[in-house]
């Protein structure tokens, strides 16, 4: 006898305002049980210390996670000067100290050096894999972890306030793969005083913002007065920046079967007028997302087919 699938088939996104001292996986599992959802994943891990926007994908929305994670991100964070830690945040043991404290004008000069396309070394305690193992697992086992620097994009790094001699708060807009813990560490090194993240809050991931986010305790209350489906944002929310292409019923059927659809007929010229070779698009049948597809040499080719 086949094993019965557990949970509801829910499809869509839910944005949680993650509390501190919980892992992203812990939040996901708690919400999944709360909604009785069969399939779920999260769009971008937050450190246990961090709070803020944690997009959760359910059902077919899990097929759009990669696009959600490509979106810009916005953070607010506080740096504690004078101490370097093994994790580059307040959870790690202190490994170096300094009595020096930077002045605001020094901090602003240092932030300017970390804006743009920069080379950034990820924290040793990160989820990056080293020879098949997570870096943080190796670090916790006492192994020396040396991660190579990688290119990241920092669009804005602004000093908001020098809260006191030991702390300063910042705003950051960035692209995929940038670590705020690395920015705090690198600022401390540039300023000759050491530094680590004391507080971290994420305010946006692509189209998902803190205004959309539901605190975990409030979500538990909402599930008592609304169905799970009523709480979810549409699957295509993660694809707001991707152009849409309207399909005929016949074209939708072909894409659902994994087949390419030719757009070379003269009657299709208006529909593909704004598309360029290689563009990714949302293939739509009415208001229903059929597939994430790519326009190549006059054909629309499915990348991920959605069963909605």
C-alpha cells in the first residue's frame, strides 16, 4: 500500500517576520506544521541572531525560490566595535580586542570603500560547502576554515547613527550572496578597531518586504480565523520583475508537456515585441502561471513547469 501523503497541497508564499534565536529551518518547520502544508521551503536563510523578512514558499512556489533569492536585499544592522568574534556576530567567542573607537567621519570613509562590486570573504561560520560539508560544521569541529573571497554587489552602505562609543547602526542595500557579518568584520579591520554584528534585521528580499511580514506569534492567531490558502501570496509574487507572456490554450498545453512553443508566426510579433533572445519570462494562461520559460531563437522554452 502506498504511503499517504501528509499535509495539504498549498501553493504560494508567506512572509514571516523571523524572531531572533531561531534558525530559518526552525521557523519553516513550525509554520509548515501550523498550516499543515505538505511541501515548503524558504527563500534565503537568516542567521539565528537575525530578525526580519523570511519568505516561505509552499507547494509549486518552491519552484520559484531561485528567482526570489536573486532579488535585491535590504538590511539594518548594528556593529559592536572593539571585538572580533569567531562567528563575526555576537554569538561567537571573542578572538581579538581593541581599545580604539572610530569617529563618524572615519566610519563614513570606510563605508565608501565597501560600496559597489567588491570582493568579500564569507564568514567561516556559514552554510557554504567545503568539499561537500558545510563550513559551519567544519568550524564547529575545530577545523580551520579558509573560504575564498567572492564578488558581491553592495549598492548602499550608510551610517545611520553612532549609538555610543561601542556601537554604530547601518543601512545596507545589496545583491545576492553578500554577508552583513563580513561587512561588519571588514569595517572593523579597515578602521583598525575590530567589529562584529550585534543586531541584524532584514527588511526586504526582492518583492517581499517587512510590510508584508507576519510575526510568528501573530501568525498563530491568524490561522485560527483564516484558512491557510487565504494567508498566502500568489506563486508569481516572487517573479514580479520578470515579464509575462499570455498563452493560448494550445500553447499552454505544449509548455505543460515540456515542449517548446514557436513564436515565429507574424501573428505573434506584437506578443514578443519587447522580448530579447535569452530573456526569462512568466508564461501565463489567463491569470494562471504555467511555466517559467526562456525566449530563445523565436521559441519559448520551459525552464520550470508549474502544476497550478
